[in-house]
C-alpha cells in the first residue's frame, strides 16, 4: 500500500469549500438575553413553592428535602437522617451558598466600577 503525497494545490479548494459549508451550517449568533429576559424565564419563588411541597411530601419518607433559600432564592436539596434529623448532605453546601452570595456582591461592585470608568 502506497501513500500519495498531499497535493496542496488540489486539496486547498476542497478545504475552503468544506469550511464555507460548515460556516453556512452554523446558526447565526443570537444576542445574549438581558438580565430582565433571564428573570422572565426563571420561575418565581411562588411558582416553585407548590411543586416543591408535592415533591417534599412524596420524598419525605426517604429523607430527601427541597427548600428555597431565603437569602439567595436558590433551591437547596438536603439528605436527612430520618432517625435523628441530622443533615447528611446538602447541595449546594452552606459554603458554596456563601461564596455565591459574595461573588454576586463583588460582581455588582465590579459593574459599578466598570460603568464609571
């Protein structure tokens, strides 16, 4: 079996045509949604409350609890020991929730600084 040398004169147009086809197949970039658009897509705390209560009622016997954090409005999942009520695991952890809150604070300060500069 012999390998023929690469003929760049013949392969370059083919590669260019392939690149053009790939570029045409890509969807056109869409502008990123604004913060207000993201807020409209996210369910509100009240919208989540009833389904979350149903899930808690169904999974409560298994030691699984869902909760919405008051400070960050994020969903928290806890695995609880049914015998003594101790939390075995929480997702996200308390440390991660504090870190996320701190990052949001710093991001707000950064946006303020960027707008003034």
